[in-house]
C-alpha cells in the first residue's frame, strides 16, 4: 500500500491501479499453476467482483480448461452495514456438479456472503470449492471462512472503486479508495 494519495474523487487511495495489476497478475499465475490440467468453473459474484474477475481471468493460462459463470449475491442493499441475510440469484447450476469451482469475490467482510455461496456450491455437488478474493478486511470474526487466494488484507474500513460500490457509486474508479464522509 503506497499511502494516502488522492484523486478527483476526493477519497484517499488505499491501493493504486499498478499495485492491483501486479497482485492480480500473480494471483492468475498461482491459480493457473494450481489448477493445471484440471477443469475449473470460475463463479463470479456480481456486482462487486466484475472488474477483478475480468482482469484476473485474462491472467489465467489459455491451456486451462476454464468456464465462467456469474451469480448475484447481496447482503448490503444500499446500507454500509451488513443486513445479516444473503440472497443468491442466478447461476447455471448444471455447470457445478463434479467440477472444481473457484468463487471470485471482491471483498470478505463478515464472511456471510462467501459462507452462503460455499454451502450452496457444495449442495450442488461441486468436486471442490475454493475462493479467490481481491480483499479481506482485517477483523475478528469467529468462523469466518478462509479464502485460498487473497489479493490484499486491508484494515476494517469501507472501501470503494475497482468494482466496489457505496450505494452503487464509484465502481468505475481504477484504484481502491477509502470512503470518507464529505
Ligand atoms: P460479507 O458477507 O460481510 O463478507 O460482505 C461481503 C460483501 O459485502 C462483498 O461482496 C461486498 O459486496 C460488500 N462489502 C463488504 N465490505 C465492503 C466495502 O468496504 N466496500 C464495498 N462493499 C463491501
Ligand atoms: Mg457489493
């Protein structure tokens, strides 16, 4: 993390576009190596993970037998605090049975979203279920599921940009910023 640069949005930058690009490239290489020779379904969680997933997938080696699917998981609505229940919509359930599944998530906070998805994918008889997340918030949460691949551990602050929103705004910012009141 390169410190509190800012830009036109007025919200301080936590992770620059180049820091993110370097880390996403490395994650793609690591995943390609681990899943080499295997069939894998990337399940992307909308909306937040769409930017991360599109960059990550282009660093997955072309030799990999990869498929991509999308689900919409929502736990926040327009609030900045978790509502406690998670809704999962969409997803081609016929793609999951007997396959290695890698969930692509933007951020793990309470872990409820990812826990719900993992349970659902096991229920559909996935051969294995792992998680790659761009961000994990550093906070004590009992029984929070661990992601196999993590881009960055960040402090317990609300972040925006690179796909992440606050009330649907800021998803287009190329960096990850800390949301400040202003
Ligand atoms: P969890 O279920 O509490 O782990 O929350 C995960 C979901 O909440 C993520 O997929 C995000 O969509 C959203 N979320 C959690 N923290 C943030 C944040 O700091 N900024 C934007 N969205 C967040
Ligand atoms: Mg979200």
